[in-house]
């Protein structure tokens, strides 16, 4: 499956919003330092490249030159969280807003390569990849607070479970726990 056409996936402009082509982002004046896990390396060498969420964008910063690129979600409603794949060849942006999506981008081309849907009602609080990079764990924020495990390559949710009623600060996948969760989920789904 090839890259998605961003124009075809956009849900459209709401009546109170400016057209996305009217203005161009020149500079984001800072990163949200109150947000947990808001700084990730994309490249160590030859040029250090970092990513962080600021406002409605994920900022890709080329440190020595201070050049920036901005990545917006499909609906441009904001960034709830993001995670960089262990290979550093892709990253996922979890949107904020109504029915937010998980958008997987290839790096360094920034092509949108996967869209994961129906994982949250309003936002994604945190996410991380498994150590091998084949699975993605996400936790949604208020009002649903759901832990989801994804096979992101297939754009498929493997399982989902309710978590406590507060925004999670971090989620991490343990290889042995993942196997046990998937087996338990398959058995309980079969017995229902």
C-alpha cells in the first residue's frame, strides 16, 4: 500500500476555521514543556534531528542549522502525543479533536503511510512502539481512557481495554506481556 493523498483524507474545513492555504506557519515559538515525553531523536548523525510537539504541529528540528519542518495531523486539530519507531524510519502522530487518528509518517520523506482509526474519542495521551517495532501501544485521554495495541503495518487494532480514569503519562510494551495479553484476548473473545 502506497502513501495516502493528504487532500483526500482531510475531513474538510469547519465553518469557523480559516482555509489551510490562507496562512503559512513561519515559526513555532516553543515546545510544550509540561507535556511528558515531548522530545525524541530522529537522527543522531551526521546532523542531529529532534522532534517535539508544539501547538498543533509536530516540529522536526535540524539542530545545527536550526531549520524546521512542521508535520500536522490530517485534521489539523492538534498533536496529543507522538512516538518514533525504533528504526527511526517512521514516526506516529496521535491527533487531538473529535475522532482523532494515528498518522504514521515515513522519515525523512514525511510521507503519510498509514492511518489508524477508532482508537480514541478525543485525544491520545501517550504511545510507544514495541522493541521490535511491529506493535504500537496507545492510551487515549478523557473521556474514554482506553489502552489499545495495534499492528500498525496492517492498520489494525489487536486489542483494546479500559484503563483507570486519568491521563496516562507513559505506556510501554513488554514482549512477554504482549504475548500473554494477546493470548488472553483471543481466548476470552472465543469464549464469549
